[in-house]
């Protein structure tokens, strides 16, 4: 994710402990066509998602990328 776009993304809060999570990567969910066909990017063949981890409890969360 580009730095200017990343800085505009809403911070993710860990649902387990309430700490701000760290953004780690974008990934393509290729099963998106099955679960969310309207969200699928035809150029990628899936849905782009952000992966975040919690520095306190180690939890991992994924959400749809902007």
C-alpha cells in the first residue's frame, strides 16, 4: 500500500484488548467470488484485504482494503 494511501486508512483497534493494531500487508482473497461476488476485483481475480496484527496480544485481523 502506498504511504499516502496508508496514512489515510482508518486505524484498526484490536477487538480482544483494545490496542491499535499494526498494518502488515495486503493480500488477495481468491474465495471472494464465492462469498462476495460484488466485491471482487476482476483484474486481481479476488478481493484485496488488509492484514493487521496486535502488538499486545498477537491477535490477527483482516478487513477489506480501501
